C-alpha cells in the first residue's frame, strides 16, 4: 500500500520531485522521514476522495488541482499551467497566432465584432464594427462561450474558415470566407497629439520593443522636428516579459543599471545595464502610471524615474516586485513559479508599495466654466488695428490648439496634464544655436 501511495504522489508532483530530489538527498534523515510521511498522507487522502466522494471524480482533475493548490499557496503569482493554459500563455507572450484579426466580445449569444485589426484577413474581407458572427463553418455560435468561439476562429495559417455575418441594415445574414494568417498582437499604439508624441503600451510581449521603435519613427515622420517630447502611457498595463521591459527602458537610457533580480541565493543576483543610445534623442518624457500598472510596467517606470530620464505622473502603481519563471514540464504543461524579486536602479523593492509618481494626478472629470463677458482693446471704438497679419494666424492656431486640448482634458485628464507638462518643459529647453 505504501508503494502505491508514493506512486500516486509521484504522478501528481513528478515535476517537483524531479526539481527537489537533490535537496531531499542533502536533507537530514529526520527531515526525509517527515517528508515521506507527508507523501504517504497525500496518498491516503487521494484514495479516500477517489473511493468515497459523493460523485465520481477524474484522477487527472484531482491531481492537477492538488498541484495547483500547492503552487497557489506560495504566493498569488505562482500557478500550474495545464496544456490549454500553457498554450494560451505562449500565444500571449509571442504576440502572434494563426487567426483572422478581429477584436470580439459576446453579446446576445453571438460573437460581436468590436473592430477588425488593420491589414488582417478580417479587415480585408470587409468585416465591420457591430457585425454579429452567428455561425462558424456552419456551426451555430449560440450556446458557445466566447473562448470556445475564439478557439474555433484560430487555426493553422493558410486554412479557410466560413463565417456567417448578421449586419445592421442587411435584410438577411450572409457568408464570408476568410483565409487564416499570422496575426500579430499590437501591444504598442501611437498617435500624434499635435506637437507631442503619444505612445500607449498595453502589455510587454515579444512584439513590444519593435513596436516601440516603429512608433517613435512614425511620430517623427508625422510631427517632424517640431516634436516637443513623448508621453509613454503604461496605465492598466499588467506587465509581461522581463526582457522586453529591459529593452524598452534601454531605449531611452544611455548608461547605468536598469533593474536587478535577486533569487533566494543572492550570489546569483543578475544586473541589467543600459547601452549607449536614446531613441528619443533626449526629448522630455512623461510616463503615465496608475494602480493597474504592474510588474514589467513598474520596471520601466522605476528605471526611468531613478535615472531622472522621465517624469512619472499619475497614481501609485500596483506594487508587484517579483519575477516569475515559466518551467516547462513533460506533457506540454508548465509551472509559473516565483523565482526572484526585482529592484530598481536605486536598490528599492517596489513589492507591495509600487512606484510613487513624481507628480500625483488622479483621474478626474473636467468641467468648463463660463467666464464673465469682458471687453478687450479690440472692442473699443476707434481702436488701432494691428498691421501684423501673422497675429491673426497665430490666434487661429491657438484657438485650434485650445479646442483640441479641451477635448483631451474632457476625455482623459491625466493625459491632458502630461501633454501640458511636456510643452512647459520644452519652453525652457536649450535651443539649437544657428
């Protein structure tokens, strides 16, 4: 009986036994005896559940639940990844998959198209926001979960799929055949905010650094030499790959430490340093963070803050100062295990405390207040006219900018403050000598 119980536990935790066997070998006889007593206890519990639980339970389900329970008891970020979870995680970190290129949600039992992604099969086939997908290859969507429907739409590149579309204004549903292609998850988006480049990073996957390079190039092309600075928006960015966070930080730093990671054995501490070169050529930078900015986002914000390369603005970040390592195991499963803590260049751990912004700016709603009607020189009878024609053009430009700024402030107060600060800093920046 004892042998069978140990065999059952080996099935459940063969991966951890394999990792821990040297430690067991080095432990004292008393510790080893206690460990094996507990392994026998696990076998006893497993047999009791198998034989006496009110409903029949699956061995695999029980064992995976036990493994996951062991890992989640350590901290909130360690977990067991079964085959499906592991595959999904790989797709997420690679930032690409075989699919159609549509952002979707579930509404009224159907898959609703939020937006087709630019230059993907969905966009080329003419799918539109608001379209409803009712059938996939003839299979009704109603009754399926969103994840099930998404999995049906993903698949091998260059394979065809038929979607039945219900569109507002169309008398009847119609079919569209698309060919799956490699879809890259766009983690970086950029937009010219008049004379300031705005770059939003939503997560850190394998596409992030290359996306950042393209975004800065696009901003320079759109704005030109008049660009006054950059706003990097990391709000609600949950993190991702450590190497991408290091690369993004390195993009704006010429030298110095970016981050250090310290495992249980501090002799194995790793330090990551910046290399020469600044993609922004020293332009002023604001980094926006909030309580949804975590992990890799905090590494970037912490590095740029400690080196005084950027002003951090917003609200305190999430406070996740630990590093997880994905440990693949036999059977295409894996462990996500917390293996180290990370520290900012100044040696601070942000675990639980987060990154405190240089300038605290809570998100707020802005209201315009009607000013009392006042007269100016231009309203006086017989006032002299200004002969400089450029004045009226400048006034028109100022009015346009004021309208755009007011619109941003109404939508996103934190971003509005960041743009104002960039322009303020630029006013006092050294000007090139001609």
